C-alpha cells in the first residue's frame, strides 16, 4: 500500500523565506542590487539545476518548466506525460507537480542545497501534498500545509563568529575577506554582473541629484500592489477543474509580472528622457523599489499610478475589467541625504508604504471592494526614523495634541472604474500638489514666512494662529484663501482630531517638481552633482 501511494502524483509549493531582509541587509546599494539579482528567479533556477543534477545521476527526467513565453502565458496540458511540470510561478511562490513523491523529495533536497550555496543564508520552505483531481481542494490544502511548515520550520542561520574571528557588523556573519562575509561576496559578485548592463551614469548615485551644496536629496521609493493575494484567491478559490484553474493562475501571474515591469520600464524611460535618472533596485512582480532624485519622487509615483491602473489581471482594458480586475498600488517614499544609510532609507520607505496600505484598506475611504492608489512619505533627519510609528508619535504631534501629518494621500487616476473621491478630500494628492506649488511661488507667500509657518506648526495651534493673524494683516493668504489652519476629524470612536492643514506641503516645498511641469517643460538639466560615493559604493 505504501509503495502504491509513493507512486501517486504530488503537488509541491515553494517559498523562499526572508527575501526582503536579505536584499536590504546592507548599507551599500550595489550589494542590494546584487542580492535582488540573486533572488529574482532563485526558485526556478534551483529547480532547473536540481533537474539537471538528478538527470545526470540517473534516468533522464521529462520536465516541463516553462509556463509562459514571449507572446504570453502558455495553456496548461495535464496529459503530457511529464515527470515534473511547473504549474505557475507568482507572488513569490512556485507550484510544481511531480509524478511521485520520491522524485519530489530528491529534487527538493537539491533545490535547498542550491539555495544555500547561492545565497548563503536564505532557506527554502516546501509544502507537499498528494494531488487529487480537485484543484480548489488541493489549493486550500497546500496553503494550509505551507502555514504549518513555516510555523514549525526552524529558522537556522550559518555558523556565527568565534572569538578568533572577525565579524561583519551588518550581517553578523564571519568575515572571509577584507570585502566582507560570504553572503556579501555573493551579492557583490552578482552586483558586478548586473552592473554590466547599466550605463556608467546610472551606477553612481551622485548622478541622481541636482547640484552639490544646494540639492543633494535622493529618495528611496517602494511600491507594492494592492490586495493581490486576496484577489487572486477569490478568482480561483472555487475552481475545481485543474486545467481551468491553472490557466487562470497562469494568466493572472503573467499579467501581474508583465504589467508591473512594463510600467516601470516606461516610467524609467520617461524620466530618463527628461533628464532624471531612476536607479532600479528591485522589480519583482508587484514589488518594486527604486532610487531617484528627491524632487521627482512623488512625480514618479504619480506617473506609475496613472499607468498601472490601465492594466488588469485578465489582460482586458474595458471598464468592467478595470473595475473588477484592475491594478492599483500603494507607495512609500523616504527622502534621505548624502550619507544616510540606504538600508534604513528602505525600511522607512517600506513603513510609509505600510501606512498607505492601512488607509487604502479602510472601508471608510473606498467604494466597495475597489482599493485606490495611496502614497506616504517621510523626510529622514536621523537614523531613528526607521521606527516610523514611534518617530511620528514623538516628532509629528504637538504637546497640545495636534497632528502635523495629513499623509498618506490618495492619488486619483482616470482608470479606476468609478472609484469616487467623496471620502478623500482631506487627503487628496491633487490638493497636496496644488498647495506645494502655491508655497513654491513667492508671489503667493514669501519663502521666509512659509518656513516660519512650518516651524510654528510644531509649536502648537496658538502659535500658528498668531502667525496667521499677522499674515492676514499683511495681505498674505493660504492656498484655500481660508482662515483655518487645521482640519477637524471625528474618528470612529468619537475622538476629535486636529490635523495641520499645510504642514505636509510646507515640508515638501523644497523637494518637489510637478509631473505636469516635467511633461510641459521637458525637465531640467543637472548641474554639478554631490559626492555620494559612500551610498553608491
């Protein structure tokens, strides 16, 4: 009986644990880029290597590892006589069918070794179940099994340093050369390969800034798709037929990967053509991180939001498809200076993206199940900014209880299938843009007064009202021409919150260029650039 069961097909799910920490566990951007290149296709590469190794030591294996081609996703053929067949790869997971469990375990062992050998510290999580004829049943069982595997999996680490060894500070791993640990050397080697396809001016971060001593602010931008896992599960949760279910997942996975990469490439080409370089760090499905000139960060996010909402999970662009299957994103932007640690900048950008998602998911701020595009940002003044929640409660709230931040902001586009803005006036990105542009024009308000207003907000409402009265007596107005300097909001618990109306715009007035201005004027020429070699290197 046991022998008979061992010959039955099995379905395996793969996941590599700790990828984000692995990529950004470095103070050097080139190492992060190298790490992203290592993990970009790590599961498929490990599978291909394992198949070759097993074939080399035994009988040839008939494997079908391709599930999409240049023209799009490939139709699933269950009756192909394959020993190994990839169903699809997406969302950081891979799903593979094996003709028997023995072959599956042999491949898994070699894949785990490949992952360790090529990353040094990442672990491969694998869930395996016996395949039935009901995909919906297998899908639920496989995710439940993966949950158990992760809960029980021992998170092992490479051997730590001994008293006679030198330790690499960032990773805690033993130094094997003056350049760093084994993990760091692997990232550097991969980074050098990645650099070969990048122009020299894009390799240096000092090509991203505008002028030395005047503008040396760069931005780390993290973009993530909204409700992807939930929406994918909704599409296939009740599909029992394997062919239909796998084809649906292949279609969805292909369109996610293709659409997000296509829009990023178009965005990069657009800003490059207008004199602003964008440095890619990670583009993996709907998970995107890049670095750019601080002034164009929000314009780049706005561009991405406008374009990604043109695409859908089913590849169609009609109104119904956009409403039901259309893409949207949340973004986080961390503004950092010349010598600010990149890894902390990424943590802040990721935290900002998390705040944006919290607001996007709040049912008070959306229509039905459709989730809009939101962005949050933070200007990093010190390394304590990595604990963003604590930083904002400490530095962005006055002693008398007023909040300084209105962020995150809702970015409305023309392709959202009817998503209204009725509940978003208090944090409309369009209003933020207009306020920034208003304060940038000294004809509206002298720069010295704008900076004084920004400082007064931190002192509390009474100081703001005094300055307001002075400015009104001199004929200076705010962007909305009103005498109100705060917004009042009543929470679901009945608490009344007072939030600074113009603080966000005042913080950004030195670090913002409007997307429409870039389109109209063709951007600006870069002058002398600042020395940021410690980050770039």
